[in-house]
C-alpha cells in the first residue's frame, strides 16, 4: 500500500486537539514498528483516515505542510488546575453549539422586545462575596424553603437551574458532544463555562462530571455573570486549592456563600467532623464534598480530611434517561421551549429547530405534543 509523507508537526498539532502527544496518537492508530514510521510522518491513506476520525480533524487539513490557523471562539481560560488538559475539539464544538443557540435566542428576544438583564456585571471582584451571593439568591428567589422542598441533591440542582432560567439565564448541562453518545466530554478539560450577555447569558455544566460537583459548578458559573466575566472553569482538587484574589477564587467564594452561608453553617457545626458534615449536607441539600470544601475554607477540617472527601465523591456522571426529559436539560429549557413554540407557530422551520436542538424534526413535534400546555 502506498505511503504518504505527512508533516510530523501537522500530526503533532492533530494530536494536541484531543490532548494527546504525537506518540500517544501513534499508539492509537498503529502498533509495533509502525509507531516509528508514524512519528516521522510515514502513513498509509487508511492510517491517515483513522487519524482524522480519532482527532475529529478534517482529512484535508492533514495533507497541509503546516498546522492550519483556525479561529476559535474566544473565552478566557480561567482553569486553576496545574497543567490541565488542553481544550480540544469536543470542547470547542460544544462551545460553538451553545453560542449558536444563544445567538438564536438573542434574535428571539429582540423580536419580542425583551429588556436587558440588570444583574450582568453588577459587581466586581473588589466587592464582598457575601454581598454578591445575597444579591444572587434574592434575585433568583433561592431560599431555605426551596431547599426544603427538594428531597435530594438532584432535585435541588433542577430547582436551582429552573430558578436561574426564570430570571433569564440559559442553563445547559450535557455529558456528550451535542447528541453524540460516542463523544463523552472530558472532566480533565473543563467542568463548566459562562458566557456573559446582557440579554441571554449562558452557563454550561459538564454533565460528565460527578453529580456531587454539578450544584457547585452551577453556582460558580452564575457568579461569573454577576461580575461580568466570561470564562472556562474547573474545580481544583485539594492539591490545587489556591485561594487568592482572582476571578476564580472570588466566584468560588460567592458559590460557597450561596450554597452554604457562613453564619448558618457555623451554627450547625457541632459534634464530630463526620456528624457535622453529614448534618450540614442534609440541611443545605448539597454534597458532603461541598460542605467539606466550606469546612476546609473556614478551618473546621484539615486539608487531608478534605482530600479524603474529594476522593470519595468524584464518580463520573452519565447521559442516559428519558430523551424527552434530557433534551431540554442539554439545550436549556428556556431555549428548547422557545424553539419548539416558534416551530409550531411557523416562525422557524421545524427542521431548523431540530438542527439547533440536535434532534430529529419528529422529535420536535413530539416534544410539543408531550408538553403542549407549556406552549399554549
């Protein structure tokens, strides 16, 4: 079979798009002595086709002499983990997808004469995190009664998402790229991101992350909106925990105060560490990890105790479930409802609504039939 001479620099670039080294990519495509030929750019057409598939790179790009200069959406990288995996094509495809939905919704809001949201960028990192947290909870109507109405953390996450969407924030949570179950998102790359906009701010939660992290990530990304700072975020492990005066640490502090208010938390802290953490977890409807993080910040437990909670809490989430329940969660309930309603009214073609929601036209119609009262 004929051998192609491919630029090693181009192959290295393709590998970096999925957070791999050239050698790592070679081992995914070939084996044995083929690895030595691969790293110097000697590949067959079939091997190059596999590279394109594995790295989600257009085949034509791999025939160039130098890596292409691809303009990617600009979103500040605010991740705190030391040497995180590079943001790859899965992340950027998800970001493109969210931006496409956000842009459509902006046009929709313009058509109905919506007003800008007053809370975007209302505060800055020079303000008191407790003040910002108080304003967020009051604006979104988040109080103890809301917590009490939820039987568990999953219900509380759903309630928080609905509260934030009710004031104009688009909340997306997905564990895969669009609707492709074969392309699971990487927690090593990112846990969430926020896109500020005065009319249609958006936050995305990586559903592949542990369920224990969803609530904190949601609160953290919403805090980004209140200080007008878009960005990609993660949640640092205990070894990466670096409090300081920066956007990420500020948003962490706001999120912590939103979910586990300091004074209320301290009034509950009694007995052994295990008892106190368990009691606070039930009271605040958040995971033991979130409580442990708060306890560590306030000097109630050691770093090693927090590390143990961290290790026990992180188990990847999934993407299963009833599609008619998961589609609005993946695409923002607010956006989904607006698209389905517009499609049924003829303001947008059903096929275009389906494309934006990454579903079939029949599914758009079925969504309407299953929830017809919401579109009345």
